[in-house]
C-alpha cells in the first residue's frame, strides 16, 4: 500500500515495507507499518514461531562523558547502580509533580556512557531535559535518525539469530555488540511482546542488509514481517503499559503500579519528592 503521508519521517526500511504491501500509519511522527497480511496472523506468528518488526521510530540518544551513568541515575527513576555494563534497565523520566514524561530503556555501556531508547514522540523532550541539566563534561546527543531497530520476537527468535551467527541465550535485559557485514549491531535481549525475543540496533546504512538477513535466516521457521498493530495487541495481552494511555505527564508511577521501576532508596531523581509523598500517603 503506497504511503501518502510524505510529511512524515521514514524508516530506512520504508521501501521494503512498501514492497511487501504494508499498510502504513503515523506513529510518533513516523510513517510505519501497521500491518502486512493482518494483525491477527502477525500476532499469532510471534506467539507460535517468529516475527520481525521495524521499530526504528523509537528514539535513540546517548549520554556520554565522565560520570555519565551517575548523572543519568540522578535524573531517571530506576537505580542504574543496580546493573552492570552490558545490562539494560526499564526506567522512567518524571516531571517535578511525579508525572511520567516518558518510559524508556537505559543501556549501560559503562560509567561514562549510557544509550537510551525513549518513545518516538517523547524523544525530543527527554533529550532536552537531560541536556538542560547536564553537568560540564557530559553531553547528551539525540541520535533518533541515526539508527534503525529491528525486533525479532517469538519462540524461534533464537534459531533465527543462530542462523546468522549472532549471539543468543544471554540474560533478559542484557546486550552484546557484534558486527554484521562490517556494520556494528547491538543484540539486545529485550522486547515489547511478552515473547522471547531480541532487538537489534544498527546504524541506518546497515538496516536493509540486516532486515534481508533476518528474513532469510528465519525462512525455515516461518518468519513473517509484523506491523505495529500486532505489537500493540501483543503488549496489551501481556499487560505492558503504553505511554499516552497508561502513563502520561499527569499519571505517576505510583498510580500506574510501576513503583518497581523507581529507586526509592536513591538520594534523589526527577520527581522524587512528589513521588515519595504520594507513596507515603498511600
């Protein structure tokens, strides 16, 4: 189905989606696949075999410089000190009243570098907030359009990546950095479907080759391209929150039952006073 929304941003995989006849829709300012052959079929494929999603509309940002991880930990809710380099963590960016500006994943590369994946529509605000408070020596760079993200999700996701020579079987919420066709790829044991799976972060110029390789490697396992419609039904089935619906700048982690993603023992973080008061009030 042709894309008639030329004012929207496009994934580097846009032509692949058009060639597959995808129905395209707006997501956070991007034209992305809603479905290919039907959300029910794509949902079922992830639950029974394997599907691949283009989620390149998701934000990407890096915080780097001396003490970058400590700085991020002073801002976002979860306690980054609880994980080690090579691990990822679900966390929240809150405002002073405790409302959730965004929920995101923080990838700890080391004490001087943290890679962030916010939601598409909130990336600019998360980056702005982090930039405005960053101490000397720490820079926050918006890399939203520099990387693509492919989510390989489903029971046969390991076999698919095994066929590509990629690492599999590492712990949930951990990541390994590898090379594919001379291009760096971050292989993350993460996902938004509730099924076993991986998310592959690759520079834009390596996205098409990686997509083609994933489709070829998964062919024996019945891999299907899956749209964001199926991703939404899969996350709903698992009870995963959606920003703008279950979370917002006026809905706090306490109200959303996400207190587990708050480092209550930390000295402070954005919104900590309001959230502690709310928690104590019951």
